[in-house]
């Protein structure tokens, strides 16, 4: 079983989607206010938590 975390990143709102065996099973967004260093740190921490909590095996990030 593979679990993919797909990220549509931004410094204010980052889109999150989780696919299990190719099927979308969850989606949400990470919405953070504050100064840029705080926002980036908070987004990183939330992504790390998602990876651990959801047992993510792969990550895909939108090319900008």
C-alpha cells in the first residue's frame, strides 16, 4: 500500500491531498497567518506531522 502526499505550496495557504493506492482519500489546506519566517516554520511542522500521522510513503510537490 502506498500513500502519497501531494502539496500545492504557497507561503500563506498550502493545499494538501493524500492519495492511497492512487485514489484520493483526504484533502485540506494549511492556512497560516503571521510573518514569513513563522509561516514557513509552521507549514513545515504541519507537513511533518501529516507525514508521520498518515504514514506517508511518497511526497509530490507542485513545480513552480
